């Protein structure tokens, strides 16, 4: 069963690329030109998000290096042990709500230390895949509107976020 | 909001590092992390260019539109009072690009959607039901294939880098369903 899922997953990306390109050819579209055009846009986006990355890297690395984060985790350790959640996942669970790129560094750390195929490694990947940076997204989305009162957007986002974390832990435990 | 969070993180860490005598390390970390950010973006930009290229083909040839149209029943379910077809197609495009893993094009569509919903809301200072539902549900949508995560697993020598695809899918599907239900319940109370 597992190898079937792996085969489906491994094949998905190339197949999707083939379908997109094939559909384009069928429509007699200049697929190569479109590809180059899009790739150029992608590179531009990469440059555009660079300033945000620098800002977030500084804040997140500062948080880690100063030891402040360790202090915060220490407070939460007993609770995590009580519910049998691996302690190395703590930073990711906290940071994922704030920063996507910051939590990516932490994901990298977890995969390097615990190993990509360990329970912690897989749960961490699932969390990064299934949970969105709630606070960043809300600030960005409502930033373009005139809204001052977000009503239930923050509560809804956080409840969804916690669901993603909890389901990731349960699923990786089963599969 | 980001202003306060960013400043708070920076100043709190600075104070803590000063108190624990690690201020020198902190200064060094600030400089290192800036260049680390650039290195990270350089390694990421190749993947990003490739997917943006493929997505551009899908967009220009109308492939995305086809899938969007197929998903219209779902958007009707989420936004029963939304009649404007342009807003609906922006919403679907945002969901779609999220699912296809092009988070940045999703952000573009999401911002366009929010602007349209803002106009429908007569630029009021209280969020409409559609705004909250859209923001919360769009957050919950995750890429079908988490490309960057898989690439990272591959680099770190995972025996099966794709083994996380199914857990990601299930957790994100659960998050979407819970988010929708939570929004529908909360919008009556707030």
C-alpha cells in the first residue's frame, strides 16, 4: 500500500507537467515561450520576496541565538511530554504561525537532527505542508482592505492551524 | 501588525541576549542570517522559475480556467451570497494556485479577491462574512505536492522523500473542512 502511494506521489509532479505541456501543444500554443515568460516572472518574485526573507531571517535567528526561544520552549516542555509529542517539534509548531521562511529553517533543522524518515521528520513535513502562516496571511490580506475589525478571521485561522498540527501528528503516527 | 511582531521579536531577543551576555553572538547572527537569506533564495529560485513557467502555460492555454469551472459548485457552497462572477473566478484561481503549489500567484489572486470583497463591503471597517471565510479557507488550502519540502527531504538523504505527500493531503483536507465549519458557526456569533 505504501509503495503504491509513493508511486502515485512520485509520478504526480512529472505527470502534471506532462499534462500541462501536452494540453498546451494540443491547443497549438507556443508552450516554450510561455514557459520562459512564466519562469522570468518566477525569478522576479524570488527577488521580490528577498527583502522579507532578510527581515524574517534576522528576527528568527535573533530569537534562536539569544536563547529566548529556548526559554519559551522550556516553559512548554512539560505539557508536550505529557501528551507525548516529540519536543523537537515545539519550535516548528510555534513558529509556523508567524513565519513561513523562519519555520523552513526549523524544518531543515528537525530533518537534519531527527532524520527525514523519522516520526518527527515526517510530522514536521506534514505540518509545514498543511499549516499556513496565519498571522502573516491575515496582515497581508486585510492590509489591502479598509477593514479594521477582522471579526472571527483570527480565531478561525488559529482553530484551522491547530487542526492541521493535530491531524499531522495523528496521521504520521498511523501511516 | 507585522510591524509590532517583528519589532517585538527583535527587541525581546536583543534584551535577552544582552542579559545572558550573548550580545556579541547576537550581532554576528544578524549579519550571518542576512546572507543566509540570500543564499536560500538563490537555491529556491530555480524551482520557483520552473513552476512559474509551467503554471504560465496552464494559465495561458486555459487549462486552469477549465479546472476552475469544474470547481464552481464548491465555491457556491462556500460563498452562497456571492453573485459576482469575477470575484468568484478570483477566489477559485487563488484556491487553484494554492493547490498547484504556486503560493505566490495565489497571493496575487487572494489580494485581488480581498480588494473586490472590500468594494462590495462599501469599504467599511468591519470584515464581511465572505472576507473572513475566504481568508481562513485560503489559509487552510495546501499544495498537492509540497515541492520545496520534498526537495529538502531528497537533499537530506530521505529513503522515500514523497512519503509525506499523503499526510500533507489529509491534514490539509481536514483543516479546510474544519475551517469552513468554524467560519460558518463563528460568523453568527461575531
